[in-house]
C-alpha cells in the first residue's frame, strides 16, 4: 500500500484467481478482499504421504485497514486492474484527510 500523488495504491497478489472470482469492497476504513477458485484436477489427485502445507489457497478473505476513513457518507470510487496475478487498486484519497501547513 503506497501513496502516489492523490491516490492510495494497493497491490494485492492473487495469482491463480480469475478476475471474475475476486471481489473488493470498501466500507468506512476497511478494504475487504474476497477471492475463490476451483481446485484443479492435478491438485485433487492423491499425493503419496501427508500434506502439511498448501501453497495456493482456494479461498481468501482478508480485511485491511486503510489510512483514511469514508465514514462521512462519501462513496469511494476507485479503479482496479488485474494483470499477471496482481490486482492494482487505486483509491482517491479524500481531500479532507490532507492537513495543509501554513
């Protein structure tokens, strides 16, 4: 999560998920990330031995606190792009969160 000019840019690594199965939502100062994918046939095949760790999750549900709030009823309008397994979310930072120094 970085600030570029007047936007907050959030990059989310979601390789293995399709953009149709990724949902992003902002309520007040919380960004919610939900993503689901189907297990591929090769992943379903039985492996010899015990599996202790799965590198690629089938479902992601994360909540991230943003550095500003939209609790004053202002609707957040951002843009999201998906490429090479990474979602790039651009959210305009509300002008009210800036404090001018005089």
